[in-house]
C-alpha cells in the first residue's frame, strides 16, 4: 500500500512537472510569435510609405522607369508573400530596389530639397529604426525559445508536441544593402546637411511559424 502511494506521488509530481514545462514552452513560443507580429506591423508601415515615395521621385525623374517598376514589383512581392519566409526573402529584394531609388534621388538636387520627399524619407528611416530594434528583441526571444526546446528536458517535450526551432535574423546579410540617402552640404538648393542613413535592415532567415497546439 505504501509503495503504491509512493508511486502515485511520483507520478503526480512528474505530471505537474511535465505540465509546467509544456506551458513554459507554449509561452516562449507565443512570445516569438508576438515579437514577429510586431515586426510585421512595421514592415507593413514601410510598404505603405513606398507608393508616395515612388510618386514623389517620379515627379522629378519620370524617365527612371526601370527603377520604379523594380520597386513596385518588389513591394507587391512582399505584400503577396504567402509565408513569413517568402515575405522576408521578398523584403530583402525590396531593400535593394530602394537603395537604387535613393541613388536616383541623389542625382536630382530639386528632388532632395522637396519637402514631401524629405518627410517621407524621415518617416521611412524612423520605421526602419523601429524594425532594427525589434529584430534584436526578436533574436533574443528566439534564442530563449530555442534554448528551451534544445536542452533537457525541454527537448523531449519539443519532439513530442512539435515545438520546432525558429530562425533569428542574420545580423550581417544585408547591411550593405540598406537604403542610404545623404543630403550633402552645399547642394544647389541650399538645403542643410541631413543624414538619412537608415538603420541596417538585417534581413533574416525568415522565422517559421509552426502551428499552435
């Protein structure tokens, strides 16, 4: 009888431990999903700014059709991407096309002095700063989650309940491709020097959002 009671107590303790561990893994995974959702909001904000930016540049450089088409196609690819992985891959391409668009702007002093262009660039830079900060937070959250599912005893439950590894953002993959505009001192419009260098958008290996239990 005593032996049976001991066995039942041990089973109860193990059950409580398993439940607590499972709940912890769920919470960590939900934090990853939440962090990604916040990034996605800012990515959408970035997409919303691009049409006005393109139209503003068109007003001064209408013959740069190839650049405008590339930006528009890249933006559409991000908007229609069916998965987070595809979205981030498309966003990497978009970052490169924006760099080309800003290079076009450098050749037009009147465009650089345009108030609407400056405002759009400032808003885009602010959005990219937020994305950069959120990406670091996301990487920290992913690291905590991955550590939990790859170490004992979490790895046992991870295999049983399909808690899969998430990928963080690559900190170096596209630092060179981030859009940068520098309004140099002494331009023909007398605009004071303003550095609109965007915080590096660190395109990731896109996170895999597995299904919830």
